[in-house]
């Protein structure tokens, strides 16, 4: 019989969601010495997921604004994972509670403002001996480490991030809400070391991702790895683009975000809007699949380029694998105290990417 009381506890905030539960399942398979507490607001859903995941998982209902409840659920944990997006407009309350409890922390935030707020707590985290990674996940997250590996191998003048997800990638409404919010936000590009704003879902460029994704059009999007990569490596030119299928969906998203920009600035209204679209999104997902493709390209002064390309047939599984690799860095004590971007904190990037890419294909060319 397994002694659950002797096992290391991992808390997944938002663990009853699609991404959080996929991460929980991956972690359980990766490390038989873990027990997991998942949280959420829907008690019935949370209990069902905990029962499905097995005896090493329990569920606790807690609100992100309930600092006392957060501290209580984190007590005695070896790691807390924050997967409860969207992160736009949110406060780093989970990180604050983790610091109070002296627990290592990882989130999958895709918002630069949120990450800035989290990194402002770095001195507090360091003083308590707490190691924290912000902007984890697949992109940002794994892609940051890919860029870091390229940047640390040879001097680069330019880094380009290119991403593709078929449909919603099987993700939950929080990710779709985040996409619409990002669509109303000017995208950051660094040109000659200067920040330039681009209109989201413009600036289309064709990228040849690994098969079977193949050639796809990608567009400007505000993603935090552009800024974190620039700040970490001081590469003069950094840009990120994203696209989805069907191709018409990219243009429809740009139009919706342009027409409804003020209205979509409210997180609750975006959530309601996405809820209306979910039946259509799920129908599209059945047709286009759930594959993810990523390419990170570095270019030097002479124009010579080198790149990392990645493909996984299932986006949710790819996120779970990437988060598991990031969680492993924290559980094994390989991250220094303080609040860090992935590319600045993860030292053995090659080893890390081999774990993060499991189930997919990662090619360096």
C-alpha cells in the first residue's frame, strides 16, 4: 500500500480545468511519489476529475481572492502550479500566498503585465528562499528555453518566434478568452533595440512548420517572451507571430477584436463571449484537429540563421509535458530563489527541452 502521507504534495490552482487536469495527469505518470491537490470553483466538476485521476488526487474549492484559503491549501506543499487563467488583468495573489508559505511556484501566464507584477515580488521570494518561474507552459515557457538555447550558442541579432495551433488545440475557455484579450492589445516588436507596437493579427508571414502542419500564415501577437528574451539577452530584434486554422479564423478574430475592443477589455465580458462561441469552437476542433507547431529562429549579423522546430499532435498534451519539465526543475531544486523568466533560470536547456518535448518532435537545424 502506498503511504500518501509520506508523498510530496503538488497543488494545481485551476486543476479542474482542461489544462490543469492534463498537467495533473502527466505529473502523476511522471513521478509516482507525488500526490496532487487540484483546486477550482465548481465542486462537482472538481470532485469528478479528482475521482477520475485516482487515489493520489484530491480536490479543494478555493477562490483566487481568498488568501487564507490559498495559504491553507498550499501548506506543506512542495510546489504550487497556477493554471487558472486568463491572467490578463489578474493579480499575483497565488504567488504571494506561495511566498508566505515558502512554497516554490510556477504559472502558465501569457500576459506581460501579470508577469511584471509577479517579478516585482522577486526580492520577497528570495528573502523567503522561494524559487518561482513565471510565463511557463508551452508558449511562453518552452519557447523561451528554445530561444535561450539558440541565443547562448552563438551571438544573435534577431530572434523570431512563430507559433501555430489547430483550432483551439482542445484547450478550455480561459485560453480562448486570453486570445481575444491579446487580440485587442498592441503587439510588441523590438527593432534595433527599440520597442515598436504592431496591430495584433496583422503582419502575416508564411512559416513552414514541421509536417503534418506544414506551411501556415502567422500574425503579430503580444506575447511576453518577446520582452523577456530582449531583456535577458539584449538581442536587438525580437518578434512573435501566431496563427490558427482554419485560416479565416485569424482574420475573423482580428475583425472581432477591432470592432469590440472596448467591450472585450473586461475579463467577465470576454468569458461570456467565449461561452457563446464554444459550441462553434468545439465543432471546428473536430475538423482541424489539435496539433501545435513552433519555430524559434535566430539570425546573426551576417544573415546566417539557426533554428529549433517543434511539433506535437495534441496541444494539451504538449502543454502538460512542458509544464512537467518546468515543475521538475523546481521540485529538484535547480532554480534559484526569486521570481524568474524560464530562459534566465533554467541552466541545462538541452536536457530540459528533451524532457519538455516528449511525445512530440524537436529538431535543431
